[in-house]
């Protein structure tokens, strides 16, 4: 993914690829067929230290390279190459959020369990239409004495039905707030959803008068905008890296197919039209690698230009990688449209990633708003 990786990061990359090859690839069809959530994979990731790379060492996490966000994107890139099931992304985002703004009790009770792969936590940020635009939050948190009462709907929530904890982003009279809510709390109703991504699990989370103590707040209620923005940045770069990893595998398998498949006595790869299209796709892919890497490094460094770079990466990769995978499906001909060929799993993953944590249009609007505000 990046030619400037350090030695430690290359070790992480190699470890992630080994895990993907040995722990994910042999079981992918089984998880798809049985619609089963791979708890054993989550525990394995915790055992290998891949669930705490964005958590400081003093809180039980740590990254051998010292750049946790970059390390996490390397893992996501490798996992994208096998359309791995979740919840690598949301659980890491929640762990990082608690490390950044959680209470001492939350950090002591929840972070170690997430890092060890013993419990699943997910971020409930997305809301159903018509409130599905990036940054729209309508779930309300109203103070009632020493408690807050949550009301509203979050959907889709990755691993919502499999999580022990939900990090719920809500709005108050003073601004955004976040609460760590046990999934079995009174008033929480979780309904599994069907998704075009056959491996991941999503759910709708209905919050019907859910009463939580003020101590469940992550950060100061009403002042969580900076935390939410940081979480969106981390989620976006990890997801972008995953899409790049998936697209790279699809491109490679399509090139191999084009050289192996003969038509009228010559390989498909020898036809000029396909050569030109492969050149376009290669350019898109290399640009996506570069953007994903640049965005991850800026998020890690918390650079001033981070919001714009992240949105540029998400918008570009969302559009061009989806088109790349669609083209590769077509180049496979009839076999590419069958359920038995793996390429449809990658198309499903890239399609879902394209519209999660902001569509390309959402991120282009963010770039425009940033430029206007800076003018």
C-alpha cells in the first residue's frame, strides 16, 4: 500500500496478510452460508494485538510502530483483500474514542475487554433516511435529573446485534454528545438487517426512552463535535484502505483472467480496448493507494489539512474503485455474474463501503464547505 513503510509497519502488514490467509480465507464461505458472526476471529485479533493499535500502551493497547492509525489501515487493506467480516473498524473506533475521551471507569472496564477481543463494541452514528446525510444527527439526548434519556433510531449499525456496547452519538440542546450504552439496556431494540454485503452483519437500533446515567457520557455532553469528527476521520481512512485492498485483489485477478482466457485464438488481454481500460483502472488504483496512505498519515499526525484530505480520499476512492470493480465484473463475462465466482463478494463490499461514513457526494460537499470557510 505504501512504499515508505517502516520495518515495524511491514511486520504488521505481513502479520495482517497471514491472518487474512489463514484465519479468514478458509472460512469466508462458511460465514456467508451460515450467516454466522465470527466471534473466534474477533478473539484472534485481540490475541494478536490488532484491536488496540489506536489505544495508548498505558490503557492496554499500543502499536509497535507508534502510528496506530496507519497500522490499522494496513490491517484493513489486507482484510479487504479477503472481504473479511467485521467488526475490525467499529470496535477500533470505539476503543480509540474511549481512550481519547472516556471516563476512567470506562477506560478501566471496557477498553481492556475490547482490546482482548472479549467483547464487541460498535459505533451507532448513521441514521436512516431522510436523516442519512453525513453529519446529520437527530437522535436526542435529554437530561433528566442525574440521567440522560435517549430517543431515536440508528441504522445501519455494523455488528449492532452482536455488540455488547453501543457508542451512541446524539444531539442535545448544547450540541453533540456521545454515550456508551450497554446493548441490553431497557428500551434498546435491535433488529438485524439484510445487506448486500453477505459477510458483514448490520442492524437497526431503536432507542425508545433509553435511560443512561450521566457517567455513561463519553466526553462532555454538548461538546462532542471534535470527538465525532476525529472518529469519522479514523473510520473513513480505515474503510478507504479496506476498499483499496479489495480493489487491488479484483484488479489482479482480472488481469490474470484476461491473460488466461482466449477468444478467437488470442488472450483477452491482447485486445486494444481492454488494454486501454486496464490502463485507466491501474491509474485509478495507484491514485487510490496514494490518497489512502496520505489520508491515514494526516489523521495520525492530526494535520490541519486532515479533513480535506480524508474527504478527498473517500470521494475519489468511492467513485473510482466502485467503477473499477464493476468493469472487472464485466471483463469476466458470464462467469463474473455468477454466485460461484468470488468477484461478487468484492463488488458488494466496495459498494457498501462507498456509501458508509459519507457518500462521495457528501465528502465533495465537505471539501467545498472547507474551501469556502477558508476563503
